[in-house]
C-alpha cells in the first residue's frame, strides 16, 4: 500500500475510533452505539490501530 493511502486510511480509522469512543461514552447521541460499553472499549482500540497506520505511513524506509 502506498504511503499516502496508508496515512489517509489511518486518519479515517483513528477518527472513527474517536467517534465510536464518544458514542460509547454517551457524549455523542443519536445512534444504537450511544451509551454502549462495548463501543467505549472498542473505540480506543480502533483509534490506536488508526494511529499505528499513520505512523507506518510516515516512517521513512531505510535505504539499502
């Protein structure tokens, strides 16, 4: 996967993880996920995966 695509996907996944966390905590309402403990736990995990993808996309590859 090319670096810009990896970075964009990582940002989107991290933002979705943040949204899921806020919905799980009941900060953002209007969905079945609002106030659900499952999403309050899964949201940060998803956000961390997104951040890892961004970091991998930003890393410089070692020159041979």
